[in-house]
C-alpha cells in the first residue's frame, strides 16, 4: 500500500516536482519509470496523473510502480508519441529528460491538445533553441531554475500561453535566470563556458565556420555574464 514505500527523488526530479507544485492534475510526457508521478500522487500534491511514454515497456515500469503504491485509481497510462494521446485537460504538463529540439517539437505538434496547461520543461541539450521555439509556439517563460546533481547542472523552465520575443542573450541564458540571477548561476556560467570552448575547438578543426561563429557568440555571452556575477 501507499504507506509501505515512500518515493524519494533525485535533485533533478525534485526541482521538476517543485515546479509542478500543487494542482489538480498533471501529465508526464515520456514518464519512463514514473517516479515523478508517484511522488506527486503519494504526497497529495496532485489528485490525478496521466503518464505517457512512446515505449510500452517503459510505461509498464511506471504501471508496476504505481500499482505497488496503491495509486492506480488516480492514474491513467497512455502509450503515445508526445501528447497525441492526451484526451483530457490537465493543469500542468511535464516534458523532461530529452533534448530541446525534441521537446520543442512535442510542444509545437501538440499545441492544441496542451490547451492552457502550464508547461514544465527540462532539456539536456539545445536549451536556447527550446526557449526560442516556445516563443514562436505562443508561450512565455514564467520561471526558470537551476539545480546541480553531482557534476551536472539541470535547467527547469516553466512556460504558460502568452507572447514572448527573446533576444539572443535571453535565449542562451534564460530571461528569468538573467533577471533573478540565482546563486547557482555563476557555477553554471563557468560550466557553459567550458562546454562552448570545447565545442568551438571541434567546430574549428572540422572547418564548420557557421557553427564556430554561433559558438563564439554563445561563449562570449556566458563570459560577459560570468564577469558580472
């Protein structure tokens, strides 16, 4: 039963859970093991969860966990691509643990089904692209957070329906992070400088002038920010 096993989350999933917060219902796109949904249900932060995954075996892992915890009656499981199988309105939709290009595509293709739901996004790469495409899809970024887990940094983004146009600096760093400048931003800036420098070296060696120019701009943006912190 529910009380026999308590779900604990790693720093990345804890950040996402806090950004979902307390609401009536949420959907988790690409839920994999289902630990996030289990935590939210178990702690009473949400009343109902819709857990989706493109992989039936992955969704079976989530189904087994939810059944073990006695939360099956409050959970719906859907095998689908993106939000294709979302047939009921929810308050929040989590799209996390994938690349920014993939996450942006899910939002764009599923814009109608997403309705007025808040989006909680966590992309591992192409975060600037994700931010830019959110604006083009009719969303504005309302919150951003950073968490560190071991040697990795993760960015959480909350977006709501609305208008947004970002300049390059805002797309790279994040409009809310630029405004709030949390304590973790300095470490993250130094990390992004190292990543950009390594990628820039590879682009130059490969003779990719266009990519090299973009990486130079990104590295300079992070260096300018780090100097101000």
